[in-house]
């Protein structure tokens, strides 16, 4: 999933160059670049939170399994 999103982000970045060459207004290109930058930043935030959640779940699972082993 992450790989697919990164590929899409790269495709969007390449479209900026094509947009500049296609005589789009500089305002339009700047808006698109800003939107892309905000989305990329938000994506990194979400993936970081996802990773932290996975790590927390893994640690809790390890602790739970350890307690269960001590009981038996």
C-alpha cells in the first residue's frame, strides 16, 4: 500500500513539470504543489502513527504472551 502511494506521489510530482510546460498558470501550479506537499506531510504523519500503533500492539502482545507462559 505504501509503495503504491509513493508511486502516485511521484507521478503527481512529474505532472507538475508537465503542467509548467503546458502553460498552466503559475498560481495553479503553486496551488497544486502546496496541496501535494500538505498531503505528503499528512501521509508521513499517518504512517508514523500507524507504525507506533503497531509497535505498541506488538509490545503488549509480547507482554501478554509472557504472562500467559508464566502462569502455565
